[in-house]
């Protein structure tokens, strides 16, 4: 169903069973997959490719030009997967040629009211961004990350899979996989063990990840020493391997 007040470019590609509500705007070079819902007052600029069964609530702005003064109108892109939910006032911007010219959001993510995802960000699957989260440019967030309300993430930071960021923090360095941080100083608080249990991690793997956390944060090791020790004791535990690989690529340093 397309409401008569919606403004849709004749160059847009609209899939089957798409609902576009009152006062929505769909621009040129936009593809909207089957089963998507645009509630009302949603603006989608292009080039943007949206997968299936995504839901966009009122006043969300998707695929707009980025807020980067270097941007000069180059044809950059936004790509969104399937089954995501974008709540009221969410903003997601396209990429820049200073990176890979693309912003990517995976599948089954929930972006709560007034969350912002800037240019060139890459978000994986099953991510939750709570109300008023601000994700700066070039940030990478891996699968199953939960970000609490009003968190700000500095540009170029990387957030590892299954991490949990407590409300109100400012993230200035990379956060390793599985780690929980909280407070304005973002002090590490252990691993996200409850989240791992819910996602099917067995007890032995969780204990191995806890030991890896202790090596990184509780034994006084430098980052280089921690990487060396973890590399020597991975023992085919996938979670520890993931943590070690993340540490090796942490260009901004990690939360300590």
C-alpha cells in the first residue's frame, strides 16, 4: 500500500508488499525490498539498497548525504540487510570516498529512537543501539553488540562481537569482543557472560573467555604481552581466537 501523499521517484525500485505511509519521500536510486514498511514522514535518499522486511518509523532519515565537510556530492552508497527496525528519528548516512564509499547495516538490528549512524560505518547482524546513541564515522560494530542509551562512539573505533556498552559512556578506544564496559570513563567490568549464555555459548567456552579477559585486564600485561600469552593458549577455543585476532587489529588501542 502506498499512501497518496507519499512522494516516490519513478526511478526508485519498490519490491512486493511494501507499505509506504503518509508524507514519505523515496528518492532516485533507491531499492526497497519486499515486505518493508515505511510508517510516515520517512525520507530515503539514494543510492541506497534496502533488503526485505525492514520497518522504518516516523521521521527516520535513511541514506542522506553525510555530515562531513569533505563530502562533495560523490555517488556513495548505503546498504541495509533484512528484518531491521529503525525507530523514530533514526538517521543513517551514506559513505564517503575517503573510505570505501559505503555504509553497511546488517540484518535483524534494532536502532532505537534518535540513534545516529554516520558515514562509512559497518554494522553487523543482531545489534541493538538504544535511544540517542551516536556512532561517528568509520566505526565498525560486530555482531550481537548492545549499546546502551546516549553512548557516543568516536570515529574509527571498533567494537568486537557480543560486547556490551553501558549507558551514557563515551567510547574513545576499541572494545574487545565479549567485554562489558560502563560509566563515563568506560571501565571494563568483565565479560558479557549473561549475553553469551543466551546465545548458546557453553560453560567451558565462557570460562575460557573469562580467562582471556583476566590475561588482558587483570594481570598487568601490556597489550603486546597479552596477545602473546593468548596466542600461546588459544587451545582451539573460538571465542579466545576471536579476541586475539581483534587485539591484533586494534589500531586505536583498547579500553583499559
